[in-house]
């Protein structure tokens, strides 16, 4: 009797420890590899970039000047350019190089002087920078001197002024370069002239010499690691007011525009051809959304022909003249964006969009029978109409969701679960459509979740530039797990919006770094399997498992959203694994830990070797994502 009482006392004591200490009692995870789901589409790891904030300009694109085409008049509140010194600067509309006007330095006296300048330009020690400027000079050109020089923020010249030869006549282009003697994050560049006459400045550009076809090398290096198989572009809300014609041809002659959906100026430096160069460099597929807001079908079909038409077509010939003879063979095309929303340019009723979608789809299919068309979707009344009226005119249907923080009263577990819950709800809605709508009988219209993410918090990284924490990384991992569990209905997912904004990579002017969400996307894309298998796991832990295509590796993802270490007893059915395995971890000491490109990286993927036959305890750290890889033994 005493022995039994002692045993009960010990068990009770251990039970108290398991809930009040730092370690949960051991739980069991059962993985049955004989129960397999439909293969996970690689397009689940897609990305989305939009002309918004610092996603492209200031994130992907390497241009260092703001308003390089002088959309705003120099000296205006909105302009980053200011008049330097006491000289006279006017905006010339009659002889503008591009856009509505160009700045003109007026040299009224024989020793006249005028200058414009821009601050907050960042340079790195021993790095070379290359630039150019378009000028037009008038008057006594023999007396005119033009200089470009760099200064520290306090006005101490650190480099000798770079003299530019003066030509009379039409606009001419002059290139220059320099190497920075030191790190400095608030330099001033000045364009000055003296003499008698005037100097018109057409446009100006400056990029690090290591740029890759105009794109930032540091950002592209991380995007290579991310290895997304598809990128959606150019929007988003942006596309409903965008004319793709503005983004092709000579970059310096492309017109600057007010961003139609967001703040700031769009210089159209990154257009369709640059997007295709971006995709080619990254080895990814393009997914282009067309303008169904204020855009019409003829212009959209012309865009399709520019991308995919032979050189014998009018737009194919135009593409070749711009230096790209071979068709791009773009497969994925989105017919508009969020046309259900009153925030959208050209917002319309469901019935109006259904007619417009079908009109665009028929024209696209007639022009190129290989296209995969994505319709605008939104669960509820909108989807119910689109799925019935457009079923014969689409291959995929788009869905979007964003979730917020919920405030301090929301626990980390609740925060993490908001993402998979949204994915599950949308999947369930589409399963219901398939059951109820006769128009879908015999069809397999899957979901392209081409915008999804957390969206909350202050804008640290420019417009909509929110920061992400460990708890957000756990939620994105849980979202991936839910996509895996619904692999039969999700074909594509495009994390929004890759760089800065609400993106998984953040940049400063001189550095780029993965957010916690980016580390998760990189880890699963590079290491997780493709054949999902059945898993039973205890809450609040989220466990998913999949075999690789060749069946030689079993991968297991484990999310621990609690502040306690957990020991999980693994029970693998259906096959045997060897004792030589890999372990990858993303761990935060605090759910609010984060990475920042201006600071040393705090959180990363940690890889280690482990010995386990798969049927034993696995220790999982608090606030962590753990990915295990078990080698499957052969008979």
C-alpha cells in the first residue's frame, strides 16, 4: 500500500512539473507513410512582387537616386532634389527630356553658378559606383563647366568633383564612376554648372557596379536562396491602373507616373522585359496579371503578344526591336486583381467582372492556346457567381487573405493558428462549390492563393514596410503545413510581397537580410518533401510530413508555438528509416525576436546531424520550427 501511494505521489509530482515547468510531458506523433495525399505542387512556394513602396524600387532595383526623372519640380516639398546655393533653377516644359518637364540651371552672368543636389545617398567603402547623366547645354558653351561631386552630409568634399564635357546641341549622355573611400549613409550628390548660358538635366542614374542587369546583387543572392518557382507581377492594386506600354523601350525615355494605387512615383524602369530578365536570372517562372480595371482587352492581348508572339507579329517585332527576339513563353496570366473591392481602380460588380473575364479569356485563348488563366476569386457570393459563369474560361481561381496581430490579448498559439485557419476555410469553401455547382462537374479548378501573409504593425521599411517576428515565422510555417494537408485543391500560393513592404526579405540601402518568414519559406522549399503522408499530432503543436519524390527521404516539420520545450515520441508506420539524419531549426528565444538588415543577423537556420531510427523521442525547442530528414532504408 505504501509503495502504491509513493508511486502515485511521484506520478502526480511529475505531472505538475510537466505543466508548470519548462518541459511538456512527452507526446506522441504518429506518421503513417502508407496513407499518402496528392503531390504538393512546387508552386505553393511562389512569390509576389508589386510596384509598391520599396519592393522593387529600393529593394530589387539597384537605382540609388529617388525621382531620377524629375517627376516633381526641384525644390517642391515632394521632391528629393533641392536647389543648392544661390543659383536660379527652373523647370523647362518646352524642351523636356522625359515627362512633363526637366530642370534647367540658369547661368545669367559670365560667372553664373547654379546647382541641384540630393541627400541620403548611401555608399560603401572601396565599392565602385557607376552613373550617367543626360545634359543639354545652350549659350556660351566654351565658358560652361559642369560637375558632379559627392559630399558628406556636413558638406566636406570627400571626392574630387567629376568634370563633365560640355557639348552644344541636343541632349547627350555622359557616364561617370567613382570608388567610395569610406562607408557613409548620408552623402550628398550635387550637379553644378558655372559660366554663361543654361544647362538642362534630362535624367540621371547611379548604381553599384556589381548590379546585375540593373538589379541589386545582395537582394538577388537571397532570392536565389529562396528559390521560388514562380513570381506574380506587377500587382496587386497597382495593375488596375498600369499600362504595360509605359515599361518597355529605352528606360530613360519611359515616362514617370504617379503610382496609380500607392504613394510615390513610378519611373517605369522595371517593366516587362526587366521582369523577364529577373525571372531568367532566378530560374523561375513568370506569372503576369493584366489590367482589367481601367484596361481593355485589346491592350491586354497586345501585352500577351509582346510576351509570347513570334517576331512576325506586330508586338513580337516590337519586342525584338527592344532586344529580345525570342518569345518569352509566359504561361500564367491573371485576369485582373481584386475587382470585387471598392478600393480597386475600375471596381465592378460580380456580373460585370464575369463578362469581362470571359471576354479577356476568349481573346487570350484565341491568341495563345497554351496559357493558364487565373480568374479573380473571393469566397462567398463573388466566387459563387464566378465559378458558375466562368468555369469554361479559367484554369485556376485566385484567392487572397491577410491576417493581423490581434493585439496583446492574443496568445502566440492563437496568432500562429490564424494563417492555417484562413487557408483551411478557403479550401473548405471550394470543396463545397465542387459538391454543389453542376458547372464544375468534371473540372478540377484549383486555387492560386496568389496573395497571403500577415499584415500589421508600423511601417519600418517604407510604405507598408512591416517587420516580422519569430511568431510570424511560426505562422507562415503552419500555413505551409495547411497547404500540404490540402494539396489536392491548392495549386499555387504567392507570398506577398517578397522584398520590403510586407515581404520576407528586408533591405537597407546597402544590405539585405531574411525575415523570419523568409527563413521558413527557404527551409521548406529547399528541404521538405513532395508526397504528403498522414500525421496525427497533439495540439498545440503542428506537425506535417512528406516523402521526397524518389521515396528515399522522409521529411517532418514540427512547429512549437509554446514557451516550453517539448519531447515528441515519433511513431513511423509503413517504412523503416536509418539512423543517419539531418535536423534543421529556426529558433527564437522570444516570440518577438526579429532580423534587421542594419544589424547582425539574430535568427538563422541551424543545421545539425542526428542519430535516430525515427521511432524515438525528439526534443523540440520553444518558439521553433524544426525540420527533420530521415533516410528511408531500402529492403
